[in-house]
C-alpha cells in the first residue's frame, strides 16, 4: 500500500516548486498544503519543520489533517534531499538515471545550478555587489555548456532538470516585468541577450522544460507575478 504523503509548499518558493515538479512527474498521490511564508502558522515549526522553511513532507503513518500530522509520519525537509527521496520512493518515474556515470552527471549539473547559476541570478536580481548582466549571463553559459545537443540536462528528464526549472521560471517573471534591484532597463538587456544565437541551446532547453505537463500543472505564473510585484517591487528603490 502506498504511504501517505503531505507536501508543505508555497507557490512563490522555487525550492518547494522542485518537489511539486518531482511528485507530479511521478504521478504520486499526495496532499499539498500551502504555507504563507509571511505569516507561518504557529504549529508548522514544532510539528513539521523546526527550521520553519518549505518544502517539507510528512511521509507515512495514518491519514491526518496537514495541520496536525501524525507523530508516526516521518518529517523530511530540504529540496534536494526531497528530490532524491521522491526518486527513490517512485522509481517508476526514472527521476534519477540508473547508470552511475549519468547519476554523477545529474548531481554535478545540480551542483553547478546551486553554486553558479542561482547565486549569480540572486546577486543580479537583488542588485547586490558582484551582481551584473555579464555575471549572470556567464553563469547561464556554464549551465548551457553542460547540456547535450538535444534532450534534457543528462539526456532523459531527471532531477537535474527539476532542480533548475523553478529558478528559470521565476527569473523570467522578474525580467519580463522589470522587477528587481538591478538598474532600470537592464531586464531588457538580459532578454535581448538571451534572444541571441549564443543562447540558442538554452532557449530550446527552456522551451522543452516549460512545455512539460508537470510544469504546466505546478507553475501559477499569474500568482507568482503578483507575489513578486508585491514582495520585490521596492528592491530598486532601496538602492
């Protein structure tokens, strides 16, 4: 019998979105519970995740309300840990390659996303020291250089693709709506650069990612856009 699974998530959060993508790809049966990150419920930290972050899951035990998960359920947090957990629990989804070399390539791709792409985007988006159009595009080129000529990050769709998808999606929300701490007009510069032949492989990759059913089922662009406008509209004015 399939164990019960409750996912604690938030639509704005790219890390939580990773786990939603994995569960949808696996066609898992699960309960999704939205956590308001600006007003977290008092029960969340003591009952689910002491770090009070999303994503987290409650796995196993008897069926229970998300607000009062069973003490018999196992609580697990951190998006990359959860991606591998979902891959293990739902092996039919083939979220991790069986070949050891391909598995290593998957994890290396995720490492580049974590150590290069995400920090460069965050520094540019928030207008922090070291954040620039060139630094972000250079990091994007590092990701692009790892892509095979066709297909996904390691050929077949995997946790490597799931790890980066939410961040690309939210980057385009910010750029298309000129939201961020970067200087006014630089979003147009980035978008124009991304349209150049230099990024043709990345453009095709992103088209493939966003056309997948698990993405269309989990990404609420209107909600994220509105949330970004409310939460990050003042970043530029603070500089």
